[in-house]
C-alpha cells in the first residue's frame, strides 16, 4: 500500500481543488506505487501558485487543477479548449502548456537553490526531471 503525506501552503481555495485532490489520492492509492508519495498543494512560487505537486521516489509531477468537466485539448503554441460531455466547447483563457512550463521552471529554480542543503542525495541533473 502506498503511504501518503500531505502538506498545504494553504487549504484548497475552491471546492473542485479539494475534490480533485481527494480523487487523485484515491487513484494513487489504487495504483499501489513504490515508496511514499508526498502531496504538496497550494503553495506560492515566483510566478504563481502550484495547485498540486507530487513528490515520488522517481520524480516530481506538477498538476494544475481546473474546474472543467470534459476533455481538454490544446497545442504548445495555440489555444486550449474543453469539450464538455454534451459536446459544448469552451476556449480557455490561458495556454495550459505555457502555464505549467512556467510553474515547472520556477519550481526547479527554487529547488536548485536549496538542493545542496535540503536533499543532497538527489543529483542536480535529476532535480530537473519534473513532469507537468
């Protein structure tokens, strides 16, 4: 069974964030992953707030939690949209790829500054292996 530890910068601001964190925890528990999983949510970095960071034995994953129902479509340099279960489409105000890339790089820069002292066991090259 996968062990979890939770850390909050702030409690979730929106109901959908709380529900998605609970759903994510259920999915991860069912996956029976190796080692502990640290779930860090709602904390500020240079250019915004990270909704959810998963710290796992094989890397970090940055997640942005959205209040949409449906399938999300987008490309790196284009518009992003959500197609709802009823076929309705909504164009997103932000490019999710750019948003998560910015948050990911901010996180890596922050971790690089504290790596030597906080977790010297992680090679500097491995620290940059963050999925978003």
